[in-house]
C-alpha cells in the first residue's frame, strides 16, 4: 500500500530539509513549503533525482489564505496527506520592553496562527481520517528568554494550542504532538543535528497509538 503524502511547512537548509529528506526516503510523497521558491525547487529536484516524489510550494506562512490554498493544492497533486509537520518560525531577538507591535504580530502570525491554519486545513484532508500532525516547539516555551521575547511567547502559545488539539483528538486516529527542542539545532551537540531530530519526528509518526502523547521533550 502506498503511503500518504507528507506536508512539511518551513523548509530551509536545516531541520526543514532534513524532515523532507527523512519522510521522502521513508516512501512518502513530500510537499516542501517555504518562501524561497528557488531553494525549494532545488531541494525538490534533488529528492526527485534520488527517485523520490517531491514538489515545492512557495508560500508565506503568515498568509492564511495562501497557506490554505497551497496545502489543498499539494493534497490534490500528491495525494491525501498522512503527515503534517509545521516547522515555520521567525526567531529575531527582542526584549519585553522594546517589542515592536507590528513585528510582534507578524511573529505570532508565522509561529502560531500559521500552525492553526495548517492544522485546520489538513485535518479534514487526512487519508482515511488518520495521520500525524507534528509541530516544532522549543525550550523557550518552558523557560522564556528576555532576549527572545516574541519567540518565547509564540512557542508557549504553540505548545498550548497543540496540547489543546491533542486532547480534542484523543480517541481518534490523529496523532498530535509538539516536539519541544531543548537545544541548539545544528550546534556542537550531535544529538541536535537536523538529521537526528528529523529521525525523531519520523519515529513519532510511526509510534504505536498506545504510545501517543502531547509532547516530546527533546533534550
């Protein structure tokens, strides 16, 4: 039986690309979403050259209508989704007393609202009503930083949303989890290499249903 598509939102040169590679190599047709069309086309071409199935979709996660349309189009072109990974995030430094209201709202639009739009769009599209919705969280949701206030607030908000969605979906065949990454991705610790992290997401998707939980604390 062929596998459903994997929709990866927030594909850049780090974790996003590693996620696309991991799910593509596991046999899922993969949709790559991000703002840089040329980069996405390059990544998709490289995966297709390996014999995988991948397509690129240029979209801004802060644009609800555009994101919904791109996700729907990907499901039409690659088949009903089995996996959604929301990995889009803005990570600019800012402090509690120097927040710019417009920039703060834009950060929340990408880091939180985009995740809500993605989940609401993909849930009714899931293949046979089953699949995984996985969200990239961060340790700042648990221990906020005064140097990264917007990121701290948005990751805390995302964590609360995903846990609420997890509770709502309990008893269904939809696995909803946030991966709370408690370290620097791509830093000196090999455990936080993009490839190791991507393998953890794939493992979550493959987990038996009796092991599902609202959060993976990846430390």
